[in-house]
């Protein structure tokens, strides 16, 4: 069978589908001071998984606000700098109007994912951290 | 009541793959 660390090199998704891969990628991103990219990506996935229903409405609103505040509101943050202004406006308006949709972070997540696929992920595959691990 | 950080952390963990 293919060792996990070789599968990590196939695609960003195969890396993010493996706990050890995530941990190593996070260590790398921390060194580069951009582990928020990864946390944001997973926060968006987790948010989408929360089914809207009467019992968790308050939680979903609180969580949407927390994600917005931590990653998007600060325009100097690594995540905020990589998200298009229109996407940020859409999220801000959704939070302010309390229109909390499971897909409200999808576009922002895609933008961060594209950035990782084009930038941090290929750099990770050439990094000492990854090469030493293999 | 969860603090915002706890809520975020829980959300991030919920999206992670489970250990195989």
C-alpha cells in the first residue's frame, strides 16, 4: 500500500484527509506564520456541517460571528488578506442581518483553498519539514 | 455557555478526519 506521506503529495485534499498530514502541514504553516489559513478552512467545513434547526440557531449565529471576528474582520490577518473584498462584504452583511446560511463561508473557503493549492501546499511539499518526514 | 474560542475550536475539530 502507498505510504500516507506519498498520498499527501497527490493533492491538498488527500493531505487534509489525514490527521498526521494535517499535523505536519500545521507545523509547517506555523513556522510560516500562517496556520490561520488551515484553521479557517476547517472552521468553514465544520460550520457547514451544522444543520440548521431550532435548537442550534443561537449556536450557529454565535459561531458565524466568531469566525467572522477572528479571521475576516481584521483586514491585516492572513486569511482576511487572501479573501476578495466582495466575499468579505457578503459575509459581513450576512452576520449583521443574522442571515446565517450553512454555505455562507463557502466562497471564502474556496478562495483560501485556491491560495493554499497554488502557494503554501506546493511549498510545503518542498519544505525540510516534509522531506525530513519522508 | 461556551466562549467564542471554545466554540471555534469545537467547530474546527468537528471537521477534522478521525484517526484511522
